[in-house]
DNA sequence: CTTGCTACTTACTTACTAGTAAGTTAGGAT
DNA sequence: ATCCTAACTTACTAGTAAGTAAGTAGCAAG
C-alpha cells in the first residue's frame, strides 16, 4: 500500500459516495478515477473487479456500524443511551438525507450482486438487528422502555422505518428522519425529545 | 394501438417487472425485447426514450394505487377498513417480497431521473401520504384508533416502515412484512390480527 | 549499481448501451 | 385495386462499460 497517496483508500471512499448517490449500476470507473486524478486501470490494480471493490466497501461500512454499536455497548450505558446512540448514528450517517445508505442502494441490484457482497450485507443487517433486539429487551426489562410488540419485531420495525424514511425522503425531498426518530421516542419512552435528552444528559 | 398483440402494454409490464427486480440502470432494452419476441426498435417505436417508458410506468403504478385508495374511500367504510385496504394492497403488491416497489427501485437513481418521472413519483407519495393522514385523522376522531403521534407523521412512518421492510427483506431474505403490519395493527388498534379481522368481517 | 517490487500508466479489447434511419408488412378505408 | 397508416423489422451508429496486457517510474534492499 502506498501510504502517502492512499489511492486504494480514496477509491473505496469515492465508490461509497457514488454507491449511496447512484446505486451500483449508476456509476462507472470513470466516475471514480476522474476526480481522483488516476486512470481506470489503477482501480483494477487494487480491485480485481467492481464486485470486489463493492465487497470491501460493504465490509468497511459494516465495520463502521459495528464499531459504533460495540462502542455504545462498551460504554455500559442504559438501554436508553444505547438506542440514542443508534439514533445519533442514523442522523449522522446522512444529515441531509440526500443519499441512501449503502444497503438501500445495494438492495436494488441485490439479486445480481456477488455472493460475497450478499453475505456481508446480510451479516450487517443481522448484527444490527440482534443488537437492537437486545437493547429493546434490556430496555423493557429494566423499565426504561414501554411497548407491547416483541423486541425482535420492534428492532425490525425501527430499522425498516429508518431505511424507508430515507428512501421516501429521496423522492419527496423533505427531510423527515428527525421527526421519525422523535415519533419512535414517543412510542418507546412515552416522552418528548426534550424530556428524554434531559434524561440522557442527567444519566 | 395494436389491440391484438398489445406490444406496448407488454413492454410497460415487462419494464415494471425489471425495474422492481433490478432498478432503472439494471436492465436494458434487450431484457425487454428478448422475452417479448420483438426487436429493440419496437420499444423505440412506442417510447421515445427509456425515460419516457419509465414515466409511463410510474404513472401506471400511481393510477393503480390511486384506484385502490379511491376505491376504499368510495366504499364509505370505516377508517379501519380503509387502512386494512392499504395493508392488503401492500401485501398483494409483493406477496413474497422478492422485488422492490417501483418507487424504492427508482429512489436509487432518482437524482438522475428525468423531471417527468420525479414529478409523478413525488405526486404518488404525496397522494398516498395525504390519504393515509386523513385515514388516521378520521380513525382517531371516531375512536377506532388510538395513538399519540400526529396523523401526518403516523402516515409517514407507516409508509416508511413498509418501504424499508421491503428493502431489508430483499437483503436478509426473510419475509417480515406480515409481522410488520401486525405490529402496526397492535400499535393503532391495540388488538391482534384475529380480533381486528373479526371486526372488519363483522362490519 | 542493479535487482526487484509496488503502484501505477498507456493503449487496447470485447461487450453492451440507448438510440436512429430506412425499409417492410398487414389490414382498413376509399 | 390501391393507398394509407400503424406497427413493426433490419441494419446501423456513437458512446460507454468493465476489464486486460504490457510497459514504466520511483524507491528500497543487497
């Protein structure tokens, strides 16, 4: 690896941007190499194929999310703090919601995606789902949260809502993720954001 | 229009299938013409461009959803019946959830989509949102439904959940839309499906 | 100082893309 | 009978896609 130029890292980074903005079939090597000031063959030097590049990209995103969630876990905080961490991750990952998350972008071309990509994307969803399920379980058991639906379904519904909101936002143009998260807070805490953030700050 | 062969209709129909399965950039004219036993030029005869074909396709999907929702409306049924109609539409539109909805597929390439497509897709979302908001308003006013969040946000969250669930399903492989809808029922009716479908049948 | 490796480049190929122009065919109207 | 038009076809073009093969610049070790 050339540590000074870090062309490889820049390629992954630019490809991630493009995937989120246009989907797998929506960008070409020219869209990567052009802005980076390298040639298409440089991409092929680092990645055997577009699929290989894409695999690494998903793996990197998974690492990012995993490091975030494990960081919340390690903090030893309450379920409330854990879920607020997830909310923060979602908001931070796409502040203006102009782009999709890598998974949302990949889902479209998913059937034709290489097995390695499928596998990692699946893993990413399963890990997040398992983590969120645990947070809901603990949150309910400790009396921090209140809901009827089973934790596993709650986790799936939360992930779906965030994912879907981002998709709809892209078409409608209205940023609504903040309101959606607020809606979820009301649902699980029965409080407003002000109440809850005060809670978190106090903890 | 050739009413016997209906090539034009078959083209739109096949394109819709392909859009849902692979996204806008994921299929070519060959994928349409091949199975239909016509030549690519036949597509160009009916549609000036891929964007034009896509515009018609979205318009057709909008008509479908519009006809469904207005049908529920015209039925003069309760808000419960209206929302159950929406649930039915979602389930019916994609029984096995192997494909995305046309909007979810388009969202990926949305920035580069032609203005006509953007406009109609936006309209489709706004119409559905307005209709669902009204259903939630009426449902709450008439005491059929019970929730804290404002109806407009409820509508957005429901649409997001359905949309997102379909996206996640595509990656994880698990069909969960039925459970998600069940979760929503519990949330707004505080009942199980059995209770509620009995309700609907009785009405 | 030359050998060898990393990180590329130049120059190319094959395959496919949307789209076009001109010609053909079948059936209905005149 | 012929003319017209709708609904195509054949044959093509220009552009772009991913991917490849062979060559090279710069640096580090022996």
